[in-house]
């Protein structure tokens, strides 16, 4: 998962797209500034409801979430449990106060990947983000999948119901991106940027993406199997069980 490695001067691509869920404007502003200085795109939400709305909206994906636990309305743990219940596996770093050790433990139980005790240095946060970028989620370091589909990141192999499926390098990257953002609708814009490394959208590229999606679908969704690659008309694609 190279998306979370800090970008260098020679590489103008963002280091990663982060959602910062923090109600204290001062803290949120400082975080955003620090992260943007390191090449990340940081989007701030001040409430748990706002964060959930954004995370479940079609076409909006994040590489990691920084989640404050004490939020007005739905608190951070509630948001975290809800996300994991919905099958959204985006890495989460919980931000918590020193005197709430229990929160910290509960946060990890509820599906957080890491935590930071406030106040913390931005450098420490960057180190944690890089670590998450290197290892992916603890539970799926090497293997991602859905239904009988499995992707092995190390060997770049794809199997469905135990049968090896031959995919090209680009098809693997595409499927891996969808699998990392399981059950989240991913737009063509996002795929162009994250998989094809193109910043400008074009009709030609849209067609290329569509062709790759159809090829993958023919290879992965065989007759009699649960269909996993869904097209959301006018929005993009999502890897999830067919709900029809
Ligand atoms: Ca707070």
C-alpha cells in the first residue's frame, strides 16, 4: 500500500487522502496544516455523523481515518463500530486523551489500527501513518477478499473458490484497490488517480477503466457464483456481494 508513504519532491502525487474527524477547530487546523505540509490531502469533519455520511457516500474514499474519540453527538467509538459493522475496513488511528486509557483499549477492540495520546507531535502521527501504509490492516496484511474471492498481495495471485485466476498486473492493481476499499463505491476519477496514476480525467481513460472492469468481471464472476464487481451507474464501481 504505497499510497500512504510520504511523497517526495520528485513525486507530485499526494501521499494519501486522510479524513480527520476532530471537533476542536484549533487541533483540526493544526493537523491539516501538518499533514498537507507532508503531501497528504486532509479532509476535516467536526462530527461523527458528518464523518459517517462522508465515509458511506459514493465515490469518496480515504486511505486512513484519524478519529478523535470525544465528539459531539455520536462519539468516536460509536462511529468506529458502525464503520466496521458496515464492512468498511479503512485503517483508523484513534486520537485520545491521556486520562482515558479504557477508551484506548476499547478503541482497539472496536477495530482501530493504532492510537495516539493527545497532545502528540505531527512527526509521531506521520510515523504511524507510514507504518499503516507498510503493513495494511493487521487482519489482512497479505490477504484480502470477499465471498470466495481471495487476493494475495505478496504473490499477486487471485483465486476464486480455490481456483487460480490469471490477471494482468493492471487488473491485479485495480482489483486490489477495490478490495482495499471493500463495499465502498469508487469513482472512475479515483481509479484514474490511484491505479492509473493519471491526474487528468479523459474519455479514453474512462473507456480503458471500463474495459479492465469488464475483463475482471468475466474472470471473477463466473456463472453460478455470487457477483462481486458491481457497477453503480453514473458513479463508479464497488466490490461487494450482489444485493439484487
Ligand atoms: Ca474532541
